[in-house]
């Protein structure tokens, strides 16, 4: 019933918006663009926004005169807010990303209101950066943006003026850069330089001096010295199916504290949100060595802590991408999500993914790509739990971080 309602409403939007969309498209061939106004839409949470940051710098370098706006959810605005390439940030409580239940017509009422706001922005180009985000494509259509770029996926396809074929095993950052390059060509500008690599298009998230000072003072209060080796474990995730075993983290934390030839004391710090504190406390109770728990940081303060760390471990989550942006080495445990798409965007020698090979009973493939399991279903989906502690510790050894004193101090 919900899908049928969506189909009918989207058909109505296409019919009502067709005359204005046609008129806007005709203006493309008559209007000269001096300073292009570009709108990017990315509704996702922290990690996906960090993976999108290479697009922003690439746009600014290619079109220095452009006015670049970005529409994001309030849950990820901290990433966009500090990027120097953005001229305007627009926040929108995108439907389907709020992690709360909504009334049936709420997404479409929001679509109409948001389209009116976008229309007033008089954008020359809009890029729908999330491949399957039909709501964003329909909103841009109803806002009469003359050039609407996205991927050729239903039901978004009819609302786009330029649709690229979607490559399903492509890294999310590469997908975003390909769309951006297409948008530049549509404006009559040169394409982005290929190949799209982390070295050429790095992630960006820069902690402020105040945030770094906050971390330094907090560590001092906790008794952490400047020469100490800091290892951060961020075990939480927005999707419970991506979580690893708490006892696994505890075992690895103890081994990291004692089993590696570090020339300075090793301090284990467990990080997470306030509601993830019970998980951190469970891990800490299972450890023989003492751990520090940080659950009160802002995104910027967390980034400053990850920058100070020598190694960060966790599952597929936003803070691990934040760590990559700081140049800190990472070990990431994956299960249902595809590391080829959502894995670390950084030097392969600094970031290791341990991908589970256990296929869950009701999933045809591994990785299955599904995250929306009910609490009753979670017990049957144990792909992440199948990863063994020894695999994590062997990955740490492969990074070769803790061999010589200089390496420990400088990473």
C-alpha cells in the first residue's frame, strides 16, 4: 500500500511539474552562465558525508567562481559546516533518514515545501549525490532546476535531466566524483582528472584549534602523557547488525595493551555516543587493563582525538571514516556492508578491512547489503560476530605501527 501511494504521488508530481520543468530546460540553451549556482544534495549520516568531501574541494578547484550550496540533514551538518568550499548550507530533515516513524504523507508535504525553497535559489545545476535517493530527484524536478544530475535508478530516473548508469561495486566516493564530473561537463567545463584516487581526492575534516586543545586538556586530566600510545576503539554503529562481539573488543584491547613492542605505555580509549555508553561499559568490564570512556565529545572533538591516536579500530561507522580523514591508521570490521563501496578512502597500507565471509542463513549473499533487521531477526544474522580476534590482531601486526620508537611517536 505504501509503495502504491508513492507511485501515484510521484506520477502526480511529474504531471503537475512537467510544464515548468520543460520551460526551465529550454532556458539552458539561451542563458549564459557567468557564476554558476550549484546545489549538492546528500541526505546521509556522518560517514557518508565524510566520504563526499572530496567532491567539494574538486568543485571549488574546477569552478573557483561558483556559488556552491549543499543540502544535508541536521545530523551531518557538522561535516559540511567546516568545509571551506561551501558557500551555503541548507539543512533538511530528509524522510527516511531521521530514524523515527513518520506519517504517510509527511515526505510529500516536505517535498513540496523544500522544492519551493530550492526554486528561490535559482540554481543552474543540482547533483543528487545519493544513488537511490528518489525523494531528492523528485524535489529538484518540482523545484524546476534546469540541470538535474543523478544515477539512472528507479524511481528517481524520470526526474533527472542527466542520468548516469550506476556501477554497483564502485566506491561511494568514486560514484560521487563521477556525478560531479558529469555535472561539470554539462556546464561546459572540463571533467575531473582521472583516476579517482584517495591521493588525488582526499577526505577532509579539520578539527579546530579549540577542539584540539580540548582533547589535550582532557587527556591530561585523565593522566595520559604526550608520549603515550593512544589506541581508540569505536565499536558502535547506527545499525545493530554491524556490531562486533563486546568480548572480542575486550580481548583485542588487552592484547594491544601488552602484546605489541611499544616503547611507551599504551592507553585504550573507548568512544561512542551517550546512548552507546552501556556497550562501552560492557567492553571495559571484560578487559583486564583499564580503559578510558569518551561519550561526551562533539564531532569536532572526536576528530581531534582520532587525530591524536596512533590507531583506531571499529566496525563500519562514521567515526572510522573520520579517522581516515585525520590520517590515522584504522582496522575496520565489516559484515553486511560491502567494503568495496563503503570501505576506507585512504592509503591501503594504512587501512585494513576485515570482511566477514560467513553467509547468514536467510541471506543469499555475503555481503548482503541489508541493515534493517528487526530485533527478532538479529540472532540469525551473525556475519560480523564470525570475525575472530586473531584476525584483528594479525591485521594490526600487518600495519607494522608498533615496531620502532619513531613510528610509535609519529605514526
